[in-house]
C-alpha cells in the first residue's frame, strides 16, 4: 500500500498514544474513591455509551447473528472484562509507571498464544528468541535480584491482565475473522458485553467514597477520561492510522505508550522511576519487536512474483494481525 503523508496520520497516532498512555494515570485517579471492579465497570459503561453514540450518529446498525455475539462475548472476556479489573487491582500495589511498563509485555503473550493455539502459525526462531528476551526483560524490569523488594502481588496481577489480553487477541483472530462488521461496531458490542458482565460485581462492591462521583471530584473526571479516551474515542484515531499508514505503523504505538505513562507518573503522580525499570522496558520492547516479526514466505526457485492488486487499505482486513483490543487494536491499560 502507498502510505499517506505523515501530516495525515501523525496527529491521530499522537492522540492514540497519548490517550492510551494516560489511561494508567486516570486509573490511579479513579482508584482514589472507587473499588477496582467499579473502575473497570465504569470505564466500559462510559466507553459503550460513547461507541454506541458514534454508531447512532453515523446511523450504522450492527448486523450480527447470535453466534457472532457469542463469539464477540468470548473475546470480550479476554480483552475488556477481566483485564479491566485486574489492572486497577494491580495498581493498588504498584506504581502506574511499573504497570505501564509491564503492560508492554502484551505482544509477547499474544505471540505465545498464537504459537500455541493457531497451529499453522508456528513461531520462528526470531520469535522464540523474542519471547525469551522479553522474559529476561521482565526479570530486569522487576529487579529480580532484589527478591524481597519485588512487588509480587501487583506484578502478578498485571502480568495476568496482559496474559488475558494475549488470549483475547488470539481468540479474536480465531473467532472474529468471519464477522463482517467494522471495528467501531465490534468494539461497541464487545465493550457493552463487558459492561453487562461486570455490572453484578460492581453492584456488589463497597459503595464509592463520599463525594467520589461529585462534579468537582478528580475520581469522576479520571473515570470519565478513562472511558471516553482510553476505551472508546481512541479506537477511531487508531483505525485512522491503520487505514492511512498501515498496520505496522499503527502497532508501533506499543513503544510510545509506556513513555507517555512514565512521564505522567513522574510529573503528575510524583512516582519514582527505578534505574532498572527503563532498562528492563527496553529489553522487553526489543523482545516484542522480535516476537512480532513474521517470516517472509520463501518464493519458489524461478518463480515470477505476481503483481499485487492496487487496492485501498482495508482496516478490517488488517485487524487480525494486531494485538490488543477489539479487532486487534493494542489496548494499553
């Protein structure tokens, strides 16, 4: 495909990276007055309202069978139900900086589960090396040599969340390839299903702190920003980048999100950055780069390459090659 000029897609890329990178800050703010389950439920409820509002404005009605909805529901459990509760739980025990850096391991889990669950996509040597390097990076990121200083509970919860992202992304490739709907409609249905699943848990959770949901509360505004930006609007920006610049360029947001989250963690939340955290993050991201590499098919000897059809980029067709949220968009918190 011919890539559009940078000025056409860079603003959308920056908005997507900034929004997803800010999600860790917004979660920290929301946790100051809400239970982790309520944070997860609140973000999907707000996100669903925004996404369905987009569909209403564009007058698009998703055409899905019961089987399609069931398949989307299975994917929703991995991409936006369980992780959206595990991440706030983790951030009760670790900094937003560490949470964002550990969240960058999502592509490693995706590569692992793709190799395990999709037989025809066997991992190459480079991908296996990437997985091993990424594992070593996690150890450095946590300061594994200081056994007594490792935040085991928070790290385990965060890595469990990214593992669910990896499973959900892999399941989306297995189950949603025949669902003929655009990314906004798929996201709207997925997020709405997550809201329904989390509603009973949110109701059963302890009541929010007094004044937590008042108009002057940072808790409310953090939750609103998390739902509007990190769970809905940013997908429109992300898929614009996919359409204009391609899936590979769009997926590189993975490398920018932790930087945004780290800067905000230091400047706004006054968190401390340990020297080994960025070192481990670099090792993880190099592992991610290797794990995401796909081997080029070997051309038959003497074969003449066929001319590629001049077709417009199809965001939905490229969706299955990305990891993360609905349709494969990399969700970072």
